[in-house]
C-alpha cells in the first residue's frame, strides 16, 4: 500500500470530516449543557438543506453557480437551522426540563420523525433524491495527480473558521463563561442571576446554525439532497462527538475529522460495504483505551 494510494482518500475524508465536525460540535454543545443526546440534530441539518434548496432554486436561473447568491442563501440557511433548533427547544425540550433524560431522548426521536415525515409529505419534495439547484465549477488544483476544486477547499476552510469561532466564543468570552457555568451547575448559575433558559436557547441556535452551514456545504459537494440525509450523517456526527469527547468543542471537531478520514480510507482499502465497520472498529478501540473520548472529561450525572 503506497502513500499515493492512501493520500487521496485522506483528503476526501477531510471533506466528509468537515460536515461531520460542524454537526458534531452542535451535538456536543447540547450534550454539554443539558446532558441530552439530541437525536433530532441530524434532521435540523436535513431541514436546513431543503430550505437552502427552496430559496436557492427560487433565485437561480440555470445551474451556473452565483457565489453571491450562495453566500446569502447560506446565511439564511444558518439562521433557519438555528431558529428551528430554538423552536424545538422551546416547544419540546423546555417543558420537559424536569423529566428524566430517557424521556427527553424519546422526545428527540419523535421530533426527528416529525421532521423527516414532514419533508417527505411535501408534494414537490417527497422521497426522491433532488438535484441541488447549482453546480459548482470544476476548476481547481491538483495534488499527487488528483484534482481538487476550489469549492472543496473552500468547504474545509469555512468549516475550520466556523469551528474556531465557536471555540473562541465558548472559551474566551463572557457568553462562553455563562455557557460553561450552566453546563457545570444550572441551579447555582440561576442563583447568580444568569438567565439559563436564554443561554440554553442560544446553545441550540448555535448548534442549529452550524448544521445549516454543513447542509449547504454538503449539498454543494454531493449535488443532491434527500429527506433521509439527516439520519445517517446525524448518527455519524454523534459517533464523532463521542470519539472526540462529547461535551468538548475541540474534541467534537477532531472526532469529526478523524471519523471522516477513517471512513474514506476504509472505503478505499476495503470497499464501501466495509467502510463503516472499519471506522466504528476504530471508535471501539479508542473508547476501550480512553472511555471518555480523546479530549473528553468525566462529568457528573444529571439528577
């Protein structure tokens, strides 16, 4: 096995890892503040993809990409993803704040089914794979005889910038201090005068916005969307968050990139049918050595 064979798979894994990292950070932030595994998070990504499909399709003539439109539609999609996440938090999770975690997880599964079947039953969308309204240009650069487009490079750069921005907010601002305080002791934070409900809503908004950004990037990259696209990538993103250390922004980002590379290399070495087995096998081995994930810390249980 030569480096020239593995290198293209590693680079391709970075593109998949960029999407996974953005979604995994949202998973990780929600878990860090509520100890909730939000199984509906992948469907925020799916719903955002359909929002971008509808808006971009309405303003696009032909399939030639207009980057100005893509940028503002991407911002709209991020806002839509964030608003959807906040609505779910306000309408479903907040009224159940005193319920057992298991009840919240079942509610999350219910929200996931509502979103998937809601999109499925919209006549113009349905169950078919829908081609994305624009096709990015193929011009770019070559490395080791493999061609990469500027769009692919831009996807990775934007993902890194967004994750670094969230990391800076969480670790170097007063708002981030409030988030970490709510995650550590919600009752004590309330007694200190911090509006914990507002902080939780903001965490959901950030997570939903990141899912919206990932939705636009993935739609441009793959060129198609489907109502089930959130289920598979949501499961993978959750796995990435666990691999990196759920509750850690940096851990979720690293876990996403690692899982993307493992899946891509596994596909190249063993075929697509063995890729997930290869990636999840690496996850099991990692958790066997370090049960809390690469950057995870032991946390107390919610009572």
